[in-house]
C-alpha cells in the first residue's frame, strides 16, 4: 500500500516537472529548481542537511545546495521521484512516513499556491487526520516564536495550543490549512482568525512561524 509520504513525493515530482525549473514558489528567494535541490540534499546529503536547523552548518548547506541546483533539472526530479538511497534513514518506510508526509505536502503546496491559477485540493478525511496528528506533535515547535498566543482549531472543535501567551489568536480550518499557517504560509492558508484585531494582524504578518 502506498503511504501518504510516497503519494506526496510523486505529486511533488510531477508538479516540479510540469512547472519547469524557473517557476516561483512560496519559499522566499527560491524557484522550483532551488526547492528541488533542497529536497534532494535533505535526503541524500546528511552531512549538509543539518544546516537546515543548525546555523553553524548553514554555509556548508548553501554550498551543497548550489552544487545540486546546478545539476540538470530532470536529474533532480528523478532523484526525488525514486527516493533516497538505501543507506539513508529516509529509505525506511516508517521514517519516510513520519518525516516526509508533512515535508512533501507543504512543498507541493509551496509550488501549487505560488501559481496564479491555483485551486485548493480536495483531501480525504484519513489524510486530514494524519496531518492533524502530526500537527499536534509539532505545534509547539513551529509556534514557539509566535508573537501572540496561538490556538489551532479544527472545524469539529478539536484544538491544540501552539503558543501560550496573550492576547490569544485562534485559527480555525482544516488540518491541511492549519498546517500551512503554522509552517509560515499564512498568506495562502484558508483559515479564519479570531482575536484582537491588532494581534491578528501581527500574527498574520509574522515571519516567526515554522521551523
């Protein structure tokens, strides 16, 4: 049975192929070629991928990213589509599902929603529940620098606190949209915000959300 991570991986690869190497993305300063290089380096170069989270390794990551971005675009897409090598932890199904479901969903939307004619995807309830489960576990990490208190709420009323503080802003939407909001894609997330007007504006414009 195909996992969500594998499905989103193939969707991302197909989308990158269709849009071409110079299409815009929601990742500031990145075109599709840069995003493709990021995905490949993250899976295939653990010696450099640490720079995604560790500032001291950022310069090495940038250098390796440039090297991969210079490769033929079709090669990058094929590396994404075929997945990581056997020696990579990502090659294990459980690790792939845990680490890449959100990664590939978010980056697929980074490409889709940067295009002028994008439309929301219809996602099944099982996938929404899977995204919600992952958001529950990561909410406090991605919301740790939020400038206000932040509560994420599903339409059915289930909530998770992403950041404690006042004033509080409550963001309501489907898990897929809440996830995009919490990962710093506020401008394209289909959600409703409740709270003080100034706090809502501050949160919506903040660049502090996400990893």
